[in-house]
């Protein structure tokens, strides 16, 4: 039962990590730049930086959760 719960949590974390990474602006200002581009004209440039810092923080926490569930699943296999 615990294995099923951890597997579901692991899959959800995988999807969240993928989504958060895709929302971050890369060198070409990916999806996040397209969404926040219009908002910068109304709210100033600090709004875009604030969103990027939040996405970066969420990526870190999701990556930590992903690693923890990965290690936990390895121990459950033994």
C-alpha cells in the first residue's frame, strides 16, 4: 500500500518538475517570457523577476522531493 502511494507521489512530482522547468525563462525567454511579457508593461520589470525567482525556488523544492521519493522507492524495492 505504501509503495502505491509513494509511486503516485513520485509521478506527480515528475509532472510538476517538468511543468515548472518549462515555465522558466531560458536564454530565449521560453513560455514564461511569453506569459509575463505583457504583464511587464503594466506592472514593471520587477514582477517578471519575482515570478522567475519563485519558479526557481519551486524547482528546487520539487527536485528535492523527487530525489527523496526516488531514494525511498529504491529502499522499498529491497
